[in-house]
């Protein structure tokens, strides 16, 4: 069982991102994953871990995307190999 979960202020940021019509697809995917883990013991899926990892490594994503990516990666229980 994963003991990590999304807390304020990331949950607030994720909620605002999902409601923002100008948010990118990747931002919404990461925000949805973060919110799905609010007050639950759900773990980040492999697909979202891969997406978040690529976002953090790329220079093309902004600070919000990287903040959401970092949040969902920090909730991943399993160590992933590159």
C-alpha cells in the first residue's frame, strides 16, 4: 500500500489546472493523476510516471507542468528503471 498522497497546495493547483481551458493535455493528465491520489492510497500508474519523467527532463515544459510532474512522481512507490 502506498502511504503517499496529494495534499494542499498541490491538490488546489491540480484542481485549478483541470478547470483551466488553456491548460495543456499533459498538464491535465498530471493534474488528474494528482487529484486522483488526494485523500487516497492510490499509486501513480506506470504510464503517468513515464509522462511525468519525460516532462521533468524536457526543457519545453513550464514550471506548472514540472510541479505537477514532480508531485505525481513523488507519489510513485516503486523505483523505475530508465
